[in-house]
C-alpha cells in the first residue's frame, strides 16, 4: 500500500469548521510537503479549483500548477499528482508546462485528469462548460494531444475540440521503461468516464466507499483493461482518517465534523456538484461534509481498527490511499506513527 494525501489548498476539508489550523498558504503547504516525505508518505494530490469549494467561494484557494512547480523544487521524493481540467488548459501548452515541472522534480510529476463539474466556477472565470458526456469527448481529444506531444517529435492533430500543427514539446518529460510519461490518474463513475479511463489512463482513483463496494469497481476496470489488451492499472481511493486512542474518542470527532447544515458556505456547492455529476449511488449531506465520500471508507477508530480497514482495501485491489484529515499535519503525524507501521508490518509478515 502506498500512502498519499490531499494537499490542503483550500485551507481544510470541513465545511462546518471555519478555521482548521491549516491556512491556504505557501508556507503551510511547503512545510507539510517536506515533513510528509520525512514521515513516510509517498504522494500528494494537489487539487485544482480556482474557487474554494470547501470554505465558500470568497475564501482563499491556492493555484494547483504554480504550487506544484514550487513544490517540485523543494521536495526530493514525493510524487506530485496535480489535478488538471481540460476546459481550463489547452493540451499543447499543458504538455509543455507539465514536461518542465517533471524535469524540475526529476520525474515525480503525475496528473489527475478531471472533467470539470462546477458550472458556477466556469461562469465566474469565463470558461466553456460542457455537459457531462461532452466533457468526456473533449477529455479524450485532450489526452490524445497530450500524449502525442510527449511521445512524438512533431505532432499534427485534427479533432472537434483541438487542432495543432507540427507541435514540438522539448524537453519531454523524464521517461523510463516503466514510466514512458507522467502517470495519468482519473476518476469517474459514469459509463462515459469508465470507458475513457480504461482506454486512455494509467490509474483509476475512486471516491471513498467500503471495501465490498470497491472490489467490484476494481474488477470492472480490470475486465475493461483486459478487453482492450492493455497492461493492468493502478487503483487509488480517497479516504478521510480519524485515528484516536479509543473508539469512543474517534466517534466524538466524527460527530463534530458532520453537522453541515443548509445555508452553510459549502451547501450551495454541494447542490451544484450533485446537479452536474453522475454518481453510482446517492450522496448524503453527511457524506459531503468532508468531500469525496471520504467518510464512507470508515478509517475511523483506534490505530488497530484503521489498519485493519486499510488491509481490507489492499485485498480489494487498492494500492494507493489518498488521505484527508484535520488538522492535516498533526493527524498525518499520528497516522504515520500509529497506523502505517501496523500496515507495513503485516505486509512484511505476509511476504
């Protein structure tokens, strides 16, 4: 199991707590990233929204790509998974920028390709907003141009959404036998999303869910990859972690963070998200309290209970956990000290 975490570019994950003690600032995320390498984390996911989905649209939110470039220069081991939305980035220019950041990081960049869902954000930023299946048609072409720019000496492409003539991207990203280009992660639950991801991406990332719901999702994507004659994918999942000395303490913390009410800053964004996504199950307002259905993973309890749950996900095929917690640094320290050794100790014993 690899352990990653969401970089708190929005100043936290809780829609009912105004100040979580991790401001959306360069000093904080730099400190967090450097420390995470020291305590054993493998990856950070840098989400991309220009507005703050968690604390309300008027709250600060860090830009994903400039933050990633800065982190590339001050970290040495951490994989930097940066979210990118095709409607906001032309694939030719993004291919150039990403290749440069990958070189700065010595091959540690990866992309989380996200088909935009936030209609109000697009309106405020004057961007095109495609309806659901059109977003994935655009993303398919976007990936064609991106991968072509990274692999071909000069790319010419004609599509419905993008056209380039003799596109040259040099230097290209760092490549190796096992990594011809930065790893392409993506998530989605609609048929359009799963079909595209199985064909074009390297890894599938999922919202939080119990292991018994994750297993059939992994198996479905495995069948799709095999049918396409492609090598196996990697699988990751979002999860919110609450680790405490006793189960009662963990449950009290869970109750504290899940009382989001209509009228709170994040409630309107919740309604926008529900209207513009296609999920495979109904999302409750409690689920939305911490984003990405992270609470459904049930990483809540004592270190032993949480480690047991992590091992369940590992058996279901998940190889990467993307953790959210609050406050991020302090809770990651606790997770690294109390949970990761239990998981990796069990792995060593099994080997």
